[in-house]
């Protein structure tokens, strides 16, 4: 991966240096004459013209060079000034949403902006999808861009990778994913995350992540066999963070599971209450570790091994009442239970 980044960076530097040389030819007579005419002009409009408006035209032209037909990053760009910051909104194409591509693109944007104008303190870049939904925001200080640009001019060789600001810039650019709207992930990103997971389609994941979780469901499922012998080893229960339309949403968070003996309290087996606590588990579902548990139909599938259940009376019901509390990363708490109904069961030991 480091070699890939090196090749990409060197190619980008060579491209930027080439563009820079084209943008700054030796002044010929016509250019010098034009500058003299501008200095002599007494037109009040010329005196109050915002130089940044000229920079915008230059920036858009340079970005269009980066956005050629063989490497299309965006379909629209808006550039404006907000106080001492330059604000850029890019509507990017689905094929440019990978972290690597956006990092390289952002590096090119930043250095090119610094070459054209230094009339800013921070560069604020916002990436939008074709529905104008915000995918990510990055704020790049001019200081970091300056050091990157200066080093690139002085060291157009392998030593470029030794620039300490390259690593710092790389970390800054990762913030696009930290600061992005958590519910919005483009399908191409979801493909990389969930594409190889059985039962999880990238488009379904991307659509689900756009929906807020409103409630939780728990399904005890059925007994399951996890090894080579003929006997079942436990149950696989499903934790389902659900949206208002009951779509399972793969939000990150921590779950706590508790299983209690199921005690019959009537003569007919229709009513039950929880008895002794016989099983507890707390675990976290986050980052890529959680993906192996998620299914777009069942939610998170969690194994409960009967060997982990505390012993209880043989005369007690083989089923239990299962309680699950799920706390997402924003601190929202969702709770659900299963196994307390007359026709529901959570098999807690081998029959």
C-alpha cells in the first residue's frame, strides 16, 4: 500500500509541477504591457475588484485539468470565500468515493489552491453526492498546505515521502470520514465494506444507513451446531436495530445480553416471569469487526453457547427469557426481549 501511495504521490507531484510551469510562463511583452495598463488604470471598478474572483476562475480551470475524461472526480464545483477561509463544494462521482482516491484528489486540490492564491487561512472542502447529500467535510490549514507545496518544489524525488507533513496531511484527510454524516455512505464505499459478506448487499446497506434507528428487536432463532459433531452447541439469536419501516440498520454500539430462567406462573403455560439470571454477555459491534455478524435480513447474528450458561434446576424450563440492551455511539439506548410469550422460546440448554 505504501508503494502505491508513493507512486500516486510522485505522479501527482510531477503533474502539479508541470501545470505550475505552464501557468507561470516568462513574461512577454504583451503580458508586461497589460500589467502596466492595469497599474495606470484609474477606473474605480478595477481598484475595488476582489482579486479572489480571478482566483476562482483560475482554480476552476486547473481543477478541470485534473478532471479530464479519463479520471473524472466531480460533476460540479462551487468556490466561495467565507471570512479568511476558502470554501469548496464538490459534487463527486460514485467512482471517486474511495478513501485513496479522495486523499490524492484532496492533496492535489490543496496544493493547486496554494499555488494560485495564498489569500486564505483554511481550505474547507465539502464532498456531496449527486443528490447533494453531504458525504464529508475536510478543513486543511494553509500552514500544512504551504509546507507540502514548498517541500514538493524542493524535493521532486523519492525523498518526497520523507516529508513529515505528508503523513500529517494524510491523517487530516481521514477526518472526512470522521466528520461525515454517519448515516450516509455511498454504495461504492458500502461495496468495499460489505460486498463479500453473505446476505449483505452494498446497495441495501447504503440505503439502510440513511435511516435513523427507532427501536430494537430480538429474535432467539434456533439451536445451532458450530463444530463437526452431530450435537447442537447453542442458539444463534438476532439483534435487530430497526428503522421506522423495520429495516435492519448496521449501527455501531455496545450490546448487553442477559438470559433468565423462564418461570411459569399460571396453570396453562401462557404466562411466565423471569427467574434466576443464568447468562450474561457484553460486547461491542464497531468498525469492520462487526461486519461478519450483520445480515440485511436478520441484523446482527450472535452465538450463545450453552456451555457458558450457569447450571439451573433440571425441573426448570429448557427455555429462557432473553433481554438485550443496545447502546449506540451517540449514547442512545434501545431495549428488547424475547422468550416470555406463550409461543416464543429461547432454548437455553440442550434438551
